């Protein structure tokens, strides 16, 4: 990106490659990270993470991206008897230690929205990780000690973001447990968090609905991926399957008091989900009525990506082969 505008940061990580600047998202993140009184920083525990307390018992954990894409969020719910961590980021820095600093010695249930680098590479800091059952095959592929190799060049230096390789917490294999849509985690005294299957970005892309706070953590819902050859759940790599999942969730839109995506702006209104549903319907009915398109290249593959704008600078991205 030409002439990036870095946001002031005390984090140990330093960006080399910057994501394309999105005007509304960049403004939101600048205000939040440079001026918010919600911000907490514990460099002696994890110098790569910023913590923002979004509810009395809910923390948003921010790290910079380590692969040049969007900066991810993780979320920690402090329940009466157990805590729940939603996503684990890249696995750089002591995430487990940071979580225990925030919630004490409670058991931490780890659940992933999906298996991508920026959401699940810290899983190996924990013993057991949950995900939707359709995501289990992809999660198993990532359960190995070479997952971070792509972050470094032949000279051993980071390609996208400067950080100390020694700060990657040592890999160890972990148990992967697949769960169905509607599965409920009990954090004690009837405090329930429900899994909500929101496929499309990946087959098992899953949100988690905190029934106490009426907040939902939705991961990455706006970018619809094509099913690669051999994908066991190709039916879940469609705009139409995301639309169907949102229709199922629609009767609860009015009760949702906070929507927390895996990137960008937090604590959005429940109406955000209606806007996402409207965009899915528009793409299905009028796929040629897009707002922009571009050739997207990543990991040696190039495809044409079409964009339909949604709300506050976000958009649904799709190809002509993954609509329905």
C-alpha cells in the first residue's frame, strides 16, 4: 500500500506490509487505539496484545496482523465458573497467560470461528479447541508445527510484520472437538453461549451468541470463499448458505445488542445482521449488480472477486461460482 498511515502503537510488532486502508475502519481503529479509555496493555505478559473491556465480563483482544491482511480480534467472556475464549489469533505472544491474568485461574473454553491463520494459530497454547463440525478437516490440517513458516522469508526474517520469532509460543498438538449448530456451552450457573453456524467464508465459519449479554461474535462472514477440490462440505461455501443461516437467525436480530466481527469495528447494532442478509439476497438475485471488482491473488491463486457494499465501510465479497 502506498503511503500508509500507521496508528500509534506500543505493541512489539511493527508492520512491514499494510492492509489497504478502509476509510471508516481506519478512522474507528485510530480513535479506539489511540484515545479510548477502554484500552489495557500488559507488556510484561503479552507485548503483542491490546485489551478492551467491552462489557463487565467481556474483553476484546487486539493484535496486529502478522501476514499483511486484516488485524484480528479475539474475545474473552468471563463466566461465573468458566471463561470462554473465541479465536486465538496468530499464536505470537502469551495469549493463555494474558487470559488468565484477566479471568484468574478459571478453566478457559476455547472456540474458533474458523480455521484461518489469524483466528486459530494460537490454539496450540491450549489443550482442547472447539469448532463447528464442518471446520474440523481444515482445523486438522493446521494442527502442525509448520503453520508459521509462511511468515518468514528464506533469510529467516518476517515478511509482513516485524516480530521476534522466539515469541511464538512453542507448538504442541491439541484436541479438536467438532460441535453442531445450536450447541450450547455452559460457563456456570446457567450462563450459556450458543454456537451459530454462519458458513460461506469457510464451511464451518461459526458465530457464538452470548445469551446473557445478547452479544454475538461472528468471525469473518463477509468474504465468501470458493470450495477447493476435495472440500468435504462444498455446500457451505456459498452466498446462499450464509443467507439461509441468517434467515434462521433473523427472528433473534431484535434481541441482539452487540455484534462483534473478527476484524474492524466492534459492538455494532443487531441491524448489521439484517444489512448482511439484505446484501446476500441482492447478490443472489442480481450477481451482476456489484459495486466493484478486482483480481485477487493470494498463495499462488488468482480469482475475480466482486464486492457489494453493506454498511459502515464493510462489504460482501464473492465470485460468480460461489453464489448458490
